[in-house]
C-alpha cells in the first residue's frame, strides 16, 4: 500500500511518458489484489494518474485505453468502497478528457 500512496503523491510531478513507461503497469497489476483497501487506493491512484496523463494527447489516449478500463472493472467490484472510489474517479476524469479535447480542437 505504501507504493500506491507514493505513486499517488508523486504522480502530479511526473511526465506522461514516465507514468506510462515506469508507473502505470505497477498500479494496474494491483487492480485484482485480493484486499479491498488496496483496490480502492488503486482507484484513487488511477484518478490522479489519469489527470496527469491527460495533459498531453498521447497521455490522454493512454488514460482512455488503459486507465479507464481498469476503473470500469473496479466499478463492478464486490466491495462498496472500491465501487465508490472507482466511480468517483471515472466522473472526475471524464471532465478532464472533455476539456483536453476542447482545448486541442481549438488549436
């Protein structure tokens, strides 16, 4: 769990390529952890990673193809806390994706 807390704290200062190449696989590997507290912290971490990734078109694509499906999987979890935090993350990042699309389309 310490790893997830560290990644969540560091993510805003990491570039999308660093997240994609060095961090994302570790977090995604914990989506199916048997401990619910790990899974809901993974959902929180994925929210932060997706927001950081969405700062570039390439990162936005990675977030849509890798982070969103993981959050959707967590949203169907048997644990109510996991469902809550994954749903919250999906709601928050959907707005970030839309803003990035709007910014790119006006350039």
